[in-house]
C-alpha cells in the first residue's frame, strides 16, 4: 500500500497536513472518512485515493458537485506530486515537499510552477464551476491563469500488461485520432507569416469538433463503464 501526504490549502481545515496516509484513502464530509472536510458542498463520501501498480489514482465517487484537479473537472486521474484537488471550497495539495521538489527537478521547472493559486483566506475556486464575484475581484485570480496544466509537457505512458485484443483496440483508437489530426495538419495553410496564424478549412475544423465529442464519450465510458452509454 502506498503512503501519501495531503495538505489542506483552503477550507476550514486550512493548514492541516495529513502525512503518511495509507491507501486507500477516502475524502468526504462524514467522520468515517480518512480525510474529513467541513464543507456543505462536499458529499458525505466524495472521493477516494487508491494505489495500483505503484501509482495513486484519484476517483470521484459520483459526488454532487464534482471534483477538479489543477482546475480541470475530473472523475478519474493518476495523481502526480504537486497536483491540487479542488473539492467544494477546499483545496488539497497532493504530495510531500520532497516528492514535489523531486518532480519539479525531473521536469526542469521551479517548484512554484507546480503549486496551485492561493485564494483569499478560507476560499478556493469552487469545484463545480466558475469563480463567484468574490473570486473575480481577487487580485491573484483571473481568466488568464485560472487553470494549471494537467500535464507539464509530460506524455502519459501506455497501459501495461494489456491483452492482445486490448492492444489492437488501443492501436485502432490512436490510429484513428492520428489520422484525423494528420489531415488537419496537411490541410492547414499559413495565413500570415508575421502573425504565425494558420488557417484550417471548415470541414477539417468540424472533424476536430466531432473528434473532441467522441473523445469525451470515450472518457465517460472509461470512468463510468456501467453508465449504459
């Protein structure tokens, strides 16, 4: 079982650090959780962190208001040191100082590049949507840097120990995506060399929109295999 560190950056428990938590770890509003957060926007059993093949996986347990990682809505996510989890009005930092520093060194960035925004006291960007009026007037929160990247130039590794049919299905899926992206690249044309603007035909742009829709459906089917979609 993996041991993890979670630091509460925003919320009523701000400043509390949960060290050496042994997975699986549950987060929610009720006392039965390993990490209890006092926030009416957080579900009684909101999320779970579990270890699989040496990695820590975050799962939203069909919470009412959803979860965000680095500002992006997620249901299932392999966590990396420096990721911040937004549940309701609470923000949790994943990883110890040593783990975050090691990842920053591996990526060749300053540690501060991996750390989340600091909002006004006891406030964080709500997991369920855009910031409210109080956030919009905060000096350190605006539309230009509201979200942090989920990947800092990293490429998620391919799944291991797949069956032959699973490898074939994944190869087909990636080939389909690669083909459509290649068509867009080959069809694009330079609009203005000085402004570095590329033009894409309306048909290719529509194909991108359809691919975006299909990928969203694939993601939904992966995180919720019993949804019946």
